[in-house]
C-alpha cells in the first residue's frame, strides 16, 4: 500500500471515529473526508473558502463543529514524536514535520478565528490528539494525562490520546460550548 492510500484509509477511519464521537455513537457518517483534504482551499489574495482541513460535515448536525474547528489527520512520521518539540535544539525544530504540521494548523486557525485538532497516528502507537483552544477536562490535568504546551509553539496547544479526550469530553459537550452565543475561544478552554 502506498503512502497516499494509507493516508486516505486513515482519513476514512478518522471520519467514522469523529462521527461517532460527535453524534454520541448514533452515526458514523456525519463527518467525512473533505474534497480538499491535504490542501488549504484559497481564493483571491489568500482568502480561505468556507472549508479548510481534512474533514467536513456531511450532515447538518456536524456543521457547527466545522464552523468553529479545523480538523487535520496525519498518519506515519514514525521517526518523530511530540517530545521532539521539547528537546530538539534551536533552528532544527523547524525541520521537524510535527512542528510544521502544528504551525500550519495554528496559522489556519488564527486566519479563520477557529480552534484546531490534529489526529496523529504513528505505526503501532496510540492515536494522539494535538489540539489548540479546544475544551478539555480539568480532571485530565490533575491526572497528568494531558500536556499543555508552550514555545516553540503558541500557547494553548495540548496533547493527549484520542481515547483520553473522547472519554472525557463528549461531542455533546463540545456542541453545547460551541453553540453558546458570544462564547470566546478563551471561555471554552476548560470544562469540568
């Protein structure tokens, strides 16, 4: 299987996983790979179309999520780990694909005033969720199962396994926070 097929299969698998999470197990097709997966869709002078990221709503129920969140998925990059962002010295950090992935996600989020999620799976490892400005449970901090990250990445990034996040923060909870009128990024950072 070539790299592109592996990535496409992974994105289909993540579509189902995200759909089940968002719909509380009711549907596995509310979210699917976007037509522009793998590229930022731009028009004119770098203005973005309505969609950016690897996934899109296929159902009205999931539109709220994509109105507020850019979701990317990456498979592989086995030679790298999140720890590389902590202990790789100086200018070498910018050569790290993990840094590049998160930097691009962060830039797109800033430009579109959205939050961001990156689902990343290395071979024979747990599925990780690296996210920016997404709500998470304070209990996860107490249990030390989340790493809130700072430079060289912007503050507000955190990482944990997908299983930890989805068990702690339901799609219903994120939906209710995103749907609140006037809810700012900062006001939804943590939930109890």
